[in-house]
C-alpha cells in the first residue's frame, strides 16, 4: 500500500533587502509554500479514466509539520552573482513516511533546488491541501553543467516586465540558473540609458515601450533572489541600427533599401562604425551608465558580436573596406575596448562565437564563448582553442524556429521561396531538443571547458500573445539535459519514454503557476501509460 503524506502550511515569509544567502533561502521557502498550496494541480490526467486515485479524506497519512534545512558550508561572497562553478548547487532531500523532511546542501542555491524538487513531489488535493503518494524519498542530486540559461529577445518585439518575470520564475522552477536578456537590436532600443535618454525616446518602438533603470533592477533582483543570474547583452558592432534614430553619425549602412540583405542578416541594416572616436566615446558612456547598475546582480556582461557583415563597412566612412585584413584589427580593437571597460567594472565578458571562430580575435581567458551555429562544430572548435564554451546549436535549441518566413516576397520572386520555410525550420520539438548533447564531438580531455548551454527564444514572430507556449514546456527538455546530461549512467541517450511523463507533469505545474505551456501529448497517452509508445522502426 502506497504511503500518503499530507503537508501543512507552516512556512515563513522571505525577508526584504539585498540579495543575500538569507534572502535566497527565504524566497525559496516562501515559494515552496506558495507552490504546494496555491500553485498546484490535481493529477487526474496521469491516472486511468474515472479512477479514484486520491487518498481518502480520513486517511491516517502523516503530516509534514516542519522542514529541516541544513547548509553544510558557507556561501561564497558572490552567491548573488556567482561566477561559473563558484557555487556548489548539489543537495540532498530525505522525506520519510512519518513526515520528517531534511534538505541539506553546501549552498543556499543548493537548498533552494532541494525545495523546488520537494514541491514537485506534491499534488493538489480536491478536498483542500496537498499530498504526495511518493514517500519515502531519498535523493542526492547535482547539476551536470554549472551554466544553464534561457535567453529572451526583448528588442524585436517588446514584452511587459511581467512577462519577463514570469519567464524567470518558470526558468528557476526548471533549475535554470541564468537568464540571458537580449536587450537591444537593430529593430529597437528599449533599454533605458539615463545619461542618453534619446536612445529609448527615439530608438524604442514607442516611448512607453521601454525597460527603465528601475525595471532592469527589478528584473535582475528578482532573478538573483530565485538563484537566476540575469545577464544583459548589448549586441555590437552589428545589430545596432536602432542607435541611428538618435545618433545617425555612429551607424554605417543604416536601413539600406532594397538591398538590406547585402549589409545585414535581417532588416534594418546598420552597424556601428569601426574606426570612429565618436563611437568609442558613445560606448564609454553607455557602459559607464549601465555596468555599475548590473554589477550587483551578475558577474557577466554580453557584448554580442554575431552576424557582422564585412560588406557593411564599404559604407563606413571611417573604414571604406570589406577586406578582412583591414577589418580584423579594427574589430579586435573594438572588442578590446569594450572588454577592458567591462573588466574595469568587475565583470566578465561574453561574446558570440563569431568573434573567436570567424574573426579569430585574441580573447581573454575570462571570456565565455556562446556558440550557436551547427555546420562548424562550434563547441569543439571553441574548446580546442582553450576557451570555455556555452552550447546552443540552433538546429536543436532555438525555440522560435519553424514558424515560416516573416519576410514579404514580391510576386516576381515569391515562387522561389515556396514553401516559405524560415532559415532554421523545422520547429524544434522537445524530443529533438532532448537528444542534443552539448558534449558531442568534444574530446574527453576538454569536456570541462563546456560549462553549460543556452536555449533561446528570438522574437521576430513571438510576442506576449504566444510567448509562453513557444517556450514551455520545450525549454524544460533542454533544462533537463543541462542538469542531468544528455547520457545516462551507461552512456546511452536518455529515454524519451521516461522523460515524456516528466515533461507533461512539468507542463501541468507550469500551468498552475500561470504559464500557458502547451501540451506535448493528448490525455489518452498520459492516462494509459505506454499505450502511445512506438516499438517498430519507421
């Protein structure tokens, strides 16, 4: 006979103040209570139709009256803004049939992870309260990769702050520990730089569609409290056309029409000039304003560097060349300037892979390289150069793919683009995402340099109306890979058959948190276990 364990509401509240160890644990305790008693679900979909699966209301099951949290070591000083690998996120969870609960870890973040797992043992009881049919439970767990990130593009389409916070909450519940905020791009500049007010007043889609300095602080502080480090990206030198609305003197090849595709990956074209003292002065001011404000909540800052088109510099009056021999030293100088200022502010730089693999820049050992392309075996090439890599192959972990083209094609060329697939079609279903191994083709003596990965949602065809379903629960498949690894203990790919019900359970839990996650199977498959399995080869 399975044990029934009831939980009672005996938790405290999180304290206000700066992001400290106490606040991380306090917030985790508060979220534990809120999740179990107010954001839970009745699991009828996971039981045979019309079955009586809930414990009897007069059950004599034990009650959890308290939870003992044991931190076995002191947190590092940077626990609210940790460097990769500086925090031990492991935890141990013991739950007995008599209602005893002990969660231990070497850090506040480890204890927070243990509490998250604890909430995922419980279900809503239709008569009030919550129960678990799973006791006793004893588990020791730790992440495979120390850097686990969800990336959100808030420049191509604007999202209210509440949307961003909801994504961070869901990311934390899936044990992501970083959130990459792609804050600006060629289409709009929504990130307020108070010392340069025209950047947003002229460069945002609308004057009120911005992220103020206080908004950014709220986003970063909220993330840090949940153990999610919000990393801001200001992409450059490409993807910067929106600067031209306030400073046209800084941008080359701005919105060249109709041949924008000669100078940029997507419209509008426009890139920061490479050899302009005015551009350097501008960047100095942007960074001087922004970096001290993000530093309390993160140890990283992303300087971009993807999809820089050499041809754009034919229209740059400070360069007038598309020759790699001319451009490469200028790009090196440009990136060195930015990274020097980032380091001077006590932060560590991130860049897109092109800066290392295409432009062959000399980058510091402290620079994390975010990979995304597939044909170049980017992760293996990055670690071969001795750099730490973040995996994120777009053919697996780009959540926006498969929506079709968003460009409009004139009648004389339209047929040549039929059936109008986008560049990264098809859609990356969760099974494909789950099959991605960040360590693929990486030699055993270099796997330690693959420190994690990033799953991304770009916003050409995503906004508030479809954000949740475009991200969740598929991002949870990547989260499990980053936490547990792509291979099981025997070195085989992890089973989709056992992962599927876990992801469906996570989907229901996200719905209970107000995240409109899409289903991955019909109810029949959930109720009848393995009835939807396929054993024959296609």
